C-alpha cells in the first residue's frame, strides 16, 4: 500500500513534466516557423504538405489502376518527396525544415510519453491457477517457418507433462475435432503452438468446456500472443505456464458461429486472401486484384449495421475482438490494451479517389474515409449477394449473408506464465486537450469504470 502511494504522485509528476515538454516543443515549432517566415518557413510547410498530398495521390493511382496510370502513380509517389528535398536544398531551406521536423518529432515523443506515463499501471486481472495434470497441446510443425522444431517445443512440453498432438502437414486435420477428442479423453487444458486461426478453433473448444487454454507463440505474427504479453521471440517461454502459471478471463469473438481471437475482415483484404496464389505472392496478387476491387466495373461494396449505426458502401470493414489503441497502428504493431472490455472494435474504410486518399494521408483517423466505432453486434451484408468473402484471423472463408459478429464476454480462460515480458502500457492516440489537462490542469488519469483489465 505504501509503495503505491509513493508511485502514484511520482508518476503523475512525471506525466505533468512530459506534457509540459510536449507543449514547449510544440511552441518551439511555432516560434521557429514565425522566425523563418521571411526565410521561407511558410514555403517549407506548404511544400511538405503538397509533397504528402501528391505522394498519397500517386500511391492511390498506383494501387487502384493499371497500365499508364499505374506507372504515372508510381513516378509521382517517388518524385513528390524527392522534389521537396531538392527544393529545400536548392533554396537553402533544409536547416529550417530539419529544425521544424525535430521540434515536431520531439513534440509527439513527449506527448506520447506523457500519455503512456499517465495511464494507471494496474496488475492484470490474473488469478493463481493450479498446475494442469493432463494438458494436451496441438502443434503445427510448419507454423512460423518451423518454430516448433527450432525451439524444441515438443520436447519441452513433454518434459512438463503435456501430451503433444503433432499435426501432419501432408494430411490436413480438423483441429477442433482433435481438441474435442482430447477433452473426451480427460484433458484438463488445451493449448496450441500455431497461427492465430488455429488458436481460435481450439480456443472455442476450450471455452465450450470451460477449460483453460494455453497460447504458444509459434505462429508468424502472433498478434494474439502479443496482446496477452507473451514472449514472441522465444515461444518455449510460453510453456512455463504449465509449471507456474496464472489465469486470465478474456473475451472471445464470434462470427456467425465461428470463434475468432483477433479480427474478422470483409471487403478488399478478404477478397485478396481468397486467391490460392496469395500465399506464395502476397504483393503481386494484391496489386493484380486491387484495381478491380477498388474501382472496377461491378465492384461490390459492404453495408453494415453496427448496433444502431448504419455504414454504407464500405470498401473494407474490420471487426476486432476488443478495440485497438488507434486505427493508425493496424498496419504495424498495433495493440489492444484490453481483451476483456466486452466490446467489438469496428473500422470501416471508404476511399473512392485520389483526393480522399490524400485526405486520409493528412488526417489519419480523422479522415472522412475512415469510420471508427465500438459495438456489441455487427451485421454485414453486400447488396443482394447471398455469400461474401471473410478473413477470420487471417483464414480465408466464405459465409452466407448476413454475417453477424458478436462477443462472448469473459468466455475464455487463458493460462499464461507469471513472467510475461511483452506486457506493456500501449500509448493512446495523441489528444491535445488531454495533453493540456496533464500539463496545466488535472493530472489524474481517466480510468473508466476503474476495474482491472487484461
């Protein structure tokens, strides 16, 4: 208790200092711009924005068209930033541009650090768990480029008392049926060393029988393991939970009766991953299909009912098991700060032309082409089509419409090691009102309902 009282004021003071540094750096950016007005400061800003707009327009033409237009788009996307740099060098503006860039970079760095520091550092809602006596783990030797063999996962699991079912890559198996068979034979824990799609199938069986579930980060990207805080660089450390673990209660997504642990994608991405050649040539397949999917004749759009909100004519729709920190991060290492919030995250995208692509590049999550919502229920249709492409945790499927996404709150018991090196406080999106509150006003973080979450 005493340690907590000391830590909270120190953390609040650090957040206030970082927020004030962010405001100071932002002020410095304005001062530099004002002082450089007569020396081309406005030209630096205008050239930078114009370069970004042209680059975004070029990328749109490159992705959404073929032939000469695609070539023009590629040239523009490369030439625009190069032309800006040449302009800065020719007119002697590079120093002003560099100082402005450094000031703004420092502003964002301090702002994000302030927001991250201000977030409450509560322990995860984990409870001590007894050691399982009959754990069963399903392992895919091909997953993640052969991580099962490379990290000796079979041997390590058997040393800890687990029975391992090793999948045969040459004979595709129904992993859900294998999991149900293990339960029928008395398994008191189910686990998977494989990709997130396989994780979801076995997690559904574990939830159905109220058994603990073990995630081993042996897939390629391991998004689910990342959000659980597990070590993605060494999947063998996930097996430590069998000897000394603790249990989390988290949500499990449901898309028309099929479980998902991360995301369900509709539209452009889902259509691309349906193609058999996608696995061997992702970039080439996407570039070949994008023009038809974005602006081609007879292209189909998605309609969605998100609780009480209607989204029409969307090109892509992503539904996640709990919301991500920011839609700007989904293409990279974006994280979900909680897996037990009881809400679906919803992201809708509609970009019809180069102007909207430029707006998206400039305004990010504030763009009119991007819709960000949370919901309890999402119903997706596509005109009069009876069946649409769906990517469930990266797995290509087709489902009859309407496709309904819901959430089973607290349905999944996850056994995790006590030492989870990947646990981190994600940085929330930069909101300047919040930064000013931290710097000059109230410093206590907003904590919602105050409950401890994963």
